[in-house]
């Protein structure tokens, strides 16, 4: 209860925010807010992790870290404890006996304390995320630290809200019986966890995408086995270390949170999720394994965030400067390695209306390509925006894309000023026709942008919808000055199950999804079956047992 | 909006009831409350259905009613329109275009009007339920009519609550940017349905078990295809007729609710649920098909209520009279054909403490058997309590049970005073040892009661838990005067995922589950994966699409 009281104000504000959806954040996104000592201390803490075993006092048979690598070319050399699936499941099941029976307040208090500790280590986490994912430092700091913590807190707030919807303690139920005495019974509702939770992490945003499921499960009484992507282990290992320390201090079994490390050659995810003790699985990553989970794991709840083809539909605009400024950033940040990055930009072949004047397709296309070229002209700036490439097969994909249409802007290899071994590539911008479906109607992960010439905006919307329904989509961005087109776009977005933004021309980018306000992924198309975070993401993670006592 | 306003007070009270869980009901359970004309008018309306086609203006290729029969031996002779799966899915998908885009208030208003119309026809529904399920009249009236309507309203209240958790209309999101202008964006949230809903009805409580899923789907914008059990079609056909009439009057496509009739020889459920347009399936019935649904339908949400082995654990009591009076009713009503009926009565072989005196096992067992015998001694009264047997293989099962232990009370064939062709059987009460697991550790649906001699209450609880975890369980009833035993029983119930009642000795029976207060099935053991009705039962039936417009 002590931890709950310590953090109760934060919790109350988070609960208010998920209802009013107004801007709110619990953890400052500005690195400056963490004090003068924090940057150096965080970097030092990160450096001290390298080249040695990451110690966790959990069941283990040995150590491994073989799959982890840094896109910046830094030699990480961290090894992690490795355990068998049986060891992990047994330890988690044993931990559930106490964690699952703790009160809502005890569990939520522990969750909030973990978040608070993680906040203190935001700089260390930023370096860990940067060096394992290839994000630039500021993105790694914000998305890996405070923004991820906000999304975690959001999940805790939903869990708290869901678990406290029923009367606490005992209540009297009284049914009138006409002239006879009423029927009386004392009732209470007890919450129990669903089972062992497994979180399967992604290589690009391990904490931002991993925390919501982890904390939703944890707050509702389930132990969590965290299996990071074998190429990006350190950030979630730091989380596990922090969580275990807080659990132990609070008198719980630290095995309530466990790390499960595997390698690309010897993956354990399938064996892990197929264990009958598993009650829910959270997954972020490629569609192949996500689809496999959805189709094969029938004994557990499956929450997936997979891939998609995101679209920009340009219909008309009051001016193009803001459009290009905004798009050039959202299309390039982290080299298109965000699941929210647009891939396809649909423009009518006849051009678009800009403040009453018709601007041709080629002017729009070349304007966009030029804006991107200009933004990334300087190597330092390019490095700060693009980060480096995590995925190994991106060079080949850039080549394929370039060969599939007219190259409006060629991809350029950039030498990173600080990390000469980093793979930094500017995006290729390719013009294709609406008919060239084979090229753009699938996800081309990474720095690849298609500008697609369509008959008109109606066809643009139809194609965006078709690709969303077939391959999934997480974001749409529509530029239009026409109210009717806006209505049609909203209708298409509802049908396609995609969130849609209009006319972003300032400092807010379509890639960004704000905790407590924006839902990430709708669950209504193949990009994922779950939404971060809505009540459905949390409600099934616990079950209610009714107790009735004759009064 | 007119219908919403008409029923808004009922909705508000239902929303309050699902939070405070106090006794409340919207539809009177006393037949007398419906006026002097209602009984005769209802029976007449029912009789007018017999021996002729049930007309529904929906897509059809022909008619059928081949599988429907009355356990009372009445010749029903009703035929229903039959359609192909393709016709049904197409019609439902088309209807979703308007229904799915209606406002929350419009949809909820229509749902509440349907319930109001059904209430008016409660006597007709009572006869339809009685004659198709074999329930006695009063149970058919209450469970088929007002209690089912209460459970429907409960689902609508949850749906309304879930759909109105986000700000209605547009709101401004404002993120401070230090000295710069804040980031501004106008946001709104749009609800869209998940897809076509399929409800697969049960033969025993078609409306009580069917309405929650039907109304949860309907209120959240999904069209519903209702596939009744082929042996019990008429009650849900009457629902479909009523729903279609209200939908049409309110300006919606009546194909928003469709009837899908099949026969035992030519079942269509598998083909129906496998259609990719299907977004969710609600099922009540045997575990075989329920397990198949859970394991094979991975493209839709699956909500199941299956079978289980319910337990009574007798540890101690202040007196046994009330225990036997209560148990004799709950063990016999509707011949044990309720999914909540206890099957196994665990009693320590050494006997139990009754107000300080030790009462032997045989006294407890024979006392219980005697109470049942006395309750059912009169044929008229036996018929009113037992109803008649719906399931065809119950006679054989009674014989198997009798052969598996010491018969404490033999099953007796009763001639129903009104319906001489009805199959009415009093229950067999069989004493077995704790070791005779093969006999009692599985569901023996129907009028079969085991009294099981255990080493002590600890073993009783262990065996009840084991059977719940293996075969599922919906209810436990524990008699004890010992606080410690009560705590242990609650712990075991939490582990087993079963709701538990204590010391019921008056007019409240463990079989009964009150809308707005008790959750039916926990979803935490093999008796079902869903709970009627909790937020998880509703939250995933719709999805939220975010719309952001640059301000």
C-alpha cells in the first residue's frame, strides 16, 4: 500500500487522462528535465554493461547474447542468462501464487514504482535503445524512455480502472419477495490472474511496444516472461532487472518477471507460447510470426502488433510548403523503420488543387523528393534523423524498389560522423503507376517511398483501403481542403480500420502516437489484432470469481 | 434517438446496476404482473404458430424444421426459412453498412425497443420455450422471458458503457512546446463494428444463453446471424421476427438480424463460422463443439459457454433441514439439465459436524436422498419441478450411473398429468467412493447425482478442484460453519476458476444467476472462455478509429 500511496496521484491523473484524452505525460520527454548529472551518469552506466555478463538472479542453464548487435557498429558483447522453457514456466507459475493473490493496490503500486525507477535511468535506457535499434539518440531517449513509460502507465491505468469497476469488499444483495422476507445474500468479487504472460519483443522499439502488454499483464496479477528480439536484448533486460529489484524489495517473488533469451538460430518463442500454463501472449514484430501466433495459439489470448502499408493521400492543400516539410520528416525519421511510417504517397496524375491553382503531379512528386533531399543533405543532420539500419536486408530492398519505377530520388549511403561503421541510408523515392500493384501493395520495410500516380483521389482512397485490408495499415495521412473528400476519407478509414490524420503541416507527425490520447493500431485490419491501449487490451487478462454467502 | 429517449431511464438504471451489483430487474418475473389477458393471449399466439411455416422475409432457398421436437410430445410442425451460408453472410454484410454506421444511441434505442416488445410477448415465449426445451411452465416463463431479457439488457448496458467511455464528438488536444506555440490537433473517435456476428444457440435455454451475445454484438454495430440448436428453434425464431420488425420500423435493414436454420443431419455451423466475414461467434452447448470452435476459429472472437461438473461440498452445518430442502430443489429442477446444476455432492466418510454433533455419512446421504424422494413423491409436483427430458440419451446415462455405485435413490418414470407422452424421470442418487473417479469426474448431464465419500473436506475440495480444472465447472456450493474451511474453499475456487456459494438453505438456489449482479461462468476453466456479462465480453466487439485534424 505504501508504494500505491506514493504514486497514487500519478495514477489518478493517468486514469483521468485515458478518459478525457487530453494531452498529458507523467515522464518528461526533454532530456534537460533530468538534471545536469544524468547524461554522463547514464552513458557511464550503459558503457559499464558492455563486454560482460548481464547478471540476473533467475533460473538459468548458461548464458547467451549471440544474436545481439548494434547497427552503429559498436561491439556490445553482453551475455544474458539462458533458461529452458520449463524452468521459466515453473518459476513464473510459482511466482503467480503470491503475485496473483496480492491486492490491486499492491500490484499497481509495484508497477508504478518500477516505472519511477526506469524513469531515473532514462539516459542509460536511451543508450541501450540507441545502440541496439539504430535509432538516433533523441528518438531513443524519448521513445525508449519517457514515451514508453507513458504507454506503460496508460496500460496500468486501464488495468486499475478495469479491476476496480466492481464493489470492493462485501456487499448485501436483497431481492424482495412480496409479503415474504426478502432473499438476502452477501456477495464479493475476487480477481484472479489469467495465467503466465509472455511478451515477445520487437527489434526496433523494444520498450515502447513491449511495456503496454507487460504492464497490463503484471498489474492484473500475471507473471510475465519477457522474450526480447534476439537482436535487441539489452533494453528489455534492463527493464527485467529493474522490475525484479522492485518486486523483491516489495516482498514479492522476483520471478514474477523473467527474461527469456534466445538466438536467431535456436528460437524458443514457439515452445514458450505453446505451454499450457501460458494465458496470454503479447507480440510486436513481422506479420509472419504474428499470423502464426494468431492461427496456432488457441489456448491463450493473443495480442499482436504486426506490419502494414501506410498511406498518404494528397488531394489538395492551401500550400505545399508545410506539406513537404511535414512529410519529409515523417517519411525519413529512423529510416522508415517505424511501423507508423508512411510508405505510399498517392497523388492524382492530373495534379492537385493548391489554393485555387492546379499543381501538376510531377511538381508535387519532385517537390516532395526535393524536400527530402534538402532535409538530408547534411551528413550530421541526416544521421540525426535517419539513425542507422537495423534490418539486414534493406540494401537489397532499396535496389528492388528502385528497379520497380522511376527513381525520383536515389538512396545515398551516408557516413555517420560519430559511428563510421553504421549503415546509414537516405530513402529511395520511386514513382510508380496505380497499376504497378506488385511493387507498392506490400510492406517494403525501411527507407523506401512510393509516389503513386492515380486517376483521382477516389482511386487513391480505394487503393489505400485495398492495401490496408490486404496487408494491414496503422496510419493514414490525408491532405485535403475539401470537406466532402474529408468525409469520404473518414468513411474509407472506418472501412479499412485505419486511424486517419488530416493536413498535418506543422511539428506533429503522423508516425507519432501520444499515450493517453491516441490509440496505436486499431485491431481492425491485418496490421494487428489489438490496440494500445484500449479496454479490450486489458479486460481479459484477469477473471472475476464470485463469492456468495447466505446472509 | 426517439427509441433511445423512450428507454433511457431503463438504460440508466441498468448501467447503475452493473456497477453497484445490487438486486434489480427491468422485466417482472411474476406472470401475474402481465395482466389478466396475457396468459390466454400468449398461449393462443403460441398455438397459432404450430403446424405451419414461420414466415420471415429474409433470403431463403426453402424451408425446414425437421430437427425440432417437443420433450412434452406435442407435435410442433413449424417450418422455417432455410438459406445458404453465402446468402446469410451477404445479407448481413450489406446490413452492416447502415447498422454499423448508426449512432450509439440509435442502436441502443433499437435494442431496448426489441426487449420491450419481447417482454409484451412473454407468455407466447414461455410456451415456445417450454415446449421446445422441456422446462416446466414457470421456469420457461421466467428463464425464457424476463430473466433472459434482463441478461440481454445487462449486455446492452455494458455495450453502452464501453462505447461511451471516450469523449463524444470532437475535442482539442494541446501539447505545450515551451516558448513556442503549442501543438494543436482536433481529435475524434469513431466506433466501427468488428464484423458479422454468429450466435449458436443451445437446446435448453435458447434465449437466456443466447441474448447476451446477440445483444452485445447488435448494440456495438454488428449484424447477427442466429443459428438456433436444430432441436430448439422456435424461441429464437420469435426473437428474430421481433428484432426484424423493430429494425424495419426504425428504418434499418431487417437483415441486421437473420435466422439460420439447419438440421442435425446437415449442420451448417462450421461453414458459417469459417466465413472470413465473421468477426465473432457466441456459443452455448456441449464441450465438443465448443472446444472445436476455440481451437479452429482463429479469425474471429470466440465466446463459449460449455459444460462442466459442478460440486457441492458438505463440511458442516448448523442444521441439515435447510441444507436438504435447498439441495433437493437445486439438484432436481429441470431434471439437472441446467449447466449450473450440481452433479457431485462430496461428504466426508467420517460424517460431518451438525451443531456440535457428528452426523454420519450415511445419515447425510440418506437424508439427502430422502428429501429428494419426498419432494418428487407427487406426480404433479414432480412434473412441475422436473419438466421433461430434452436430451435423447439420458435413460442410458441413468442406467450407467446406477451401475457405478450404491443406488441411494432409484430413478422413477413419472407420467406427466398434462402431457402423457413427456419423458419425466426423477434423478438417480448414487453413492460412490472418492476413488471411483471414472464415474463422477466427468459430466453426466441430466438427473444424475453422485454422493461421494471422501477422507475429509480437504479431499472434497481437492477433488472438486481437480474436476473443475479438467472438465470445467460453473458452480460450487459449500456448506460449512468453519471460517477456516470457508477461506480454504475460496482459495480452491480461485484456483479452479469457479464461482462459489456458501450455506444456501433458503429460497435462493445455486443454479440461479441473477442478471446485473452474478457473473455466469468465469471464463477461467474449461466450462467456457467467457463470462456473462463482463467488460471483456463486450469490449472487443467494436473497434475505435481515431481521426485527427490539424487545428
